[in-house]
C-alpha cells in the first residue's frame, strides 16, 4: 500500500512540474467534482499578484468525516464538497459566505476516503474560486485504504458505507505554493493502549499499526485512519518555507495519552511527530499542525518546543474540544476564536490567517 501511495504522489508531482494534469479518475474515486455555477468573469489573477497583494497565508483544519454527518437521531446526512467548503471558509472577521472570503492556501483535513475523494474535493475548491481544475493538489496518506467497521452509527447502511474508508490529507494551493517531491514525509503511526492492557503511566502504550492494531476482521484496518503525514511548501512570492502536518489520533487517546511504544507523547498529549516530519519542520519558517486528537485539555503551549502555539479554545465536537491547530507564525486575531461554528461536519473547523 505504501508503495502505491508514494507512486501516486510522485506521478502527481511530476504532472505539476510539467504543467499537466493526470488523466482519468484516481484509484478509489467515489466523489465527482460537479460544476459550482458561473465562475468569476475574466482571468484569475496570477499567484504572484495575489500573494504580493495581501501577504497572508490562509490555513484551515477540519475532520470532514468523509462528508457524511452523524445526526443525534441515528440518521446520517451526506454533504457535498462545495457545501462543506462554503461552511468553513471565512473572511477576516470570521464570517462565511461574504465577498471577503478569499481562496485558502492550505486545508489540513482528516477522514477522507482516499485519493479520489481528496482530489475531487480539491477540484471543487478550485471551481469555487473560478480556477481551473488542478489548481489545488492533495497529499493523501493512503491512496485507497481498506474498509473497516459496520454501520458507523448511520441508520442508512449506504451512508455508513461511505465512512468505512478513512485516511488523512493536506490540500494545497498550487497558485501560491510550490512543493518539491523530496519535501513530503513518510507516513507515521499514532499510538494507542490496546484494550485490556495496563496503562502504567504510558508503559503499556504501543504504536497503533500491525501487529499492535485491532486484530478482528471488522476493525483490522482501522489503524490506517490514524496514519499521519507532513509536507514542506515554499511560498512562491517570497520563498518562505511552510511546514504542514495532518494527524488523527485514535479514540483511546481520550482516556490514555499514547504516542508510541511506552510513550505518552509531547507534554503527555498523545501527539508525536515522525522523524521525516521533524526534519521538514526544522527546515521551515512557518509551521502548522492540524489534529483531531480525540482528547480534551491539550494546552495551547503543548508544541511550544517547536515554536508553535495552539489557536481556538471553543468546543469542536459536541461540547468537547478535541481538534487543535498549532501554528508558528504571525497569526491574525479572530473575532470567532479561530473556530467556525457553522461547519457542516461533526467537527467544527479551525483556521489561522498568518501574515508573512
């Protein structure tokens, strides 16, 4: 699986370098990219003109839940990519749906079905701002992860089935950012405490991947939803380096912080960074990490050792804050606590607008 994932990334980056697009749907495609109405008239401004004009890096983080929302009555609702994007993208005052909403540079997302859905979502984002398909790229941990679970708490099995494949991705704006093929990390695994294992102040923790993952046939591939990945981008207008990582930690992290073998994680949070990711981070000026940590109480200063601060303190999942966005950079203030209340997902989106 890893080889196929890396091959897909190399092919995609080669296409970017040549100024072409990949033909045909990606493996595991389950979502098409419909037209989103009439794009703005006239040609879109160049990337250099856009970045030089406002010098703001617009970053979002959200667990998009495979674009399927679980409702309190046991039903589920499928959300289109364009509707979801409209519900998370904000202007400088934190408002959605205004003329001041500008194209984002990085979307850190969790729980997508694979390359097909991620690339379709990226193209829908391009269309939303009147850009050609392929203006946004997607980095996905697993190209086509195996399904796991049963109904996923959806009374409609067809909607539950849409949540069976889960992986994580970074969507990035090719108009404003460059990405070299060597600047994508290898994936790394989260940690967990296997059921029935004594926590012992973290001593019972293991890496959440085979042979330590769920052993039963229903959940065997569940660990893939927690695989993390990172990349180092360069802002075209200035050459400024930007690190971004996406993580999704297992539910077990809520009770017992685990990041790996006998490891409670950074500041006992369950969070850790892979070796490749750490090298890319250390070589970057602006740093952004987006996480569905499945854990409350993670302090804004948890990643201060990497120069990062957490933004947003409001609840992101029901009455709990379990999603986090850490940034090293000059972050603009937010009238809505960097949290988008109307997000069409079970998780509220977080955002940071970073000046450079």
